[in-house]
C-alpha cells in the first residue's frame, strides 16, 4: 500500500501538540500514523471495526480488540467550515475545513480531520478523500497527523 505523506504543516506552529500515548490504549493508532499507516481497531472475535479506541468490542463485548491496517481512503460524511479560532495560535489562520470521513472498507468507522486545500472550496457530502500523513518529527515528542484531501 502506498501512502501520501507531507512534510509541510497544515496548521500554524504554536498549537498544543497531541501527545501520543507511548503505552496507552491509543498508542497503536499514533505509532501507525508515524509509520504512514492508518490502524483501526477490529475485534478478533466478531471482526467488528471500531474507532475511537476502546478496551472492549462495541459489538460482542470481548476485551482487547486488535488493530488492523486500513487504507486511508474514504468519503466525506459531514463537514464544517470553522471561522472562529479554537486556540490563540489559530488567530488569523481561519477559516479552515474540518471533515468527518467515513471509511466504507473498514466498517464505516468515522474519523475527524482537516480537509486540505482552499478553505473556501465547495465541499460535497459523499466526496471521496484520501489521507495525507503529516509528520512533525522535530516536535518533542514527535507525532504525526492524518489530514485529508479530495481524490483526483
């Protein structure tokens, strides 16, 4: 599987960084992003996909759902053009587009991210998007984000 990566930060510096859990519940997700891989929980008993990470399966209630790689491709389920900064570092950097992306090949789980490109672009529910891995290797600790762009 080939994945698109970006060394260019979409959002301005100065934002509080997400702190990946080195040993916690979401550690496989964050570690996967740093390797340009999207990992989503999938129950080893009933094969149900789920996101966000939980200690037990939403469907069969077995503990310790596993993690499986999913292609970072989906479709826009919902979206919002954000005009008001949610953090001081975003003053003067709006608007931006936040999207809820559904992964049809991974049980229709949904993930939130930014839609790259012109923040005034027309956004259509159901449009296909592809994930872009944005690496911040110079941060302490290093982290990666999954952003989205419209498929060509």
